[in-house]
């Protein structure tokens, strides 16, 4: 039996005296799209960053396809090649063209020859609708286009799963849709996705499950129609009312 892509068990994370994650446990199944929702400071981004060990967990474990990435003997670099990550900021190299941005990790991390890395870069740019920007530098692209390049870059590594940390929060409102469309297509193609987002429409339409977090714990989780349209907990109701007011 194949292990699930992500299995989080009793995860705790302290920053000094502050406990940011307080015993998080959840499992992300193959092909599942899970949206993490909650107010700022609830621990969503910290949880996401612990999954690929950009943050060190204080206690608990995170299994990536059955292997514990929190183990001190874990092959962290090897496990990270299975996990694509897209951040709020695009983190593109400004001095490199789009093509070279997409090729560099393929060459240095996976050891792919240049012609193969180029072919894969071209395929992924086509997938995100940016084939015509292959020779541009990031400064010549809109924010939405830069974020789509960042998604293509992650896909070039052929990950088994994708993590998205508020990928539209740095974008102008009119550019958000083009990034969400790419994410929606990934979900339809069966990509396992864990997404920190405030985009309620996306969560309703695309997520298989929604997790609402507050103060480092999972307050409520379930199908998006239930959690977002008929929440069981008062804290979830207050959060959703505030989002609607905004």
C-alpha cells in the first residue's frame, strides 16, 4: 500500500517561548487539494514551511511518502525534490531570463543536461500559458506572470506534490485570476496540493478539504461546502464574517 504524500503527526513548533503550532495532525491523500485557512498568525505558513523543513519542527513528525523529513538522518534534499513550493514572493533571479530561471535547478539539483532541461522548461511554460515570455527577464513581466513562471519552475522538478503559501497575496486584484486558473488546472490534473490562501472562492470550487486554523491548532476541517457555508465552530463563523465584511 502506497504511503500518503504528507502525514503530519502531533506537530509542535516554538519560536522562543511562543508556541506557534500546538499539536497539528492531518494527512493529505494522493491527489487531494487541501486549503489552509485562518487569520494572520494562526500558524498556516509555519505549518507549510515545516512540511519541507524550511522551518525545523520542535516536536512531532512529518512523513513525506512514508519518510520522516524531520528525522535528523533524513535525506532532506532528496525529499525536497518531491515537493514543489510556491511562495508569496516570486523569488525569480532578476538577472536571468525566464528560460534560465526554469533551467537552473534542473541542471544543478537534478543534473539534467541542458537540452532536456530546456525541453521541460518549454513544456511547463506552455502549461502555464507563457511560452511567448521564455526569453524575457522577470522585470518585464507582470506580477501574475512572474508567479506563473514560479509555478512552472516548481513543476520543472517533476514534484509529487505542491505547496502554495498565499501565492496571490502579493498580486493586484486583476492578476489573481490568472494564477488561480493555473492552480485549478493543476488540481484537475490530479496534483496533490496543500494551499495557504484567503481566496474563499478558490477553496470552495477546487479544494477537496478545508482546514481552518487559529492560534496554532486545527479548529475545524471538512468539505469546503460544510466548513465555509455551515461552519460548526463560532471562531470559524467570526473569521468568515470578517472576510465577507472586507
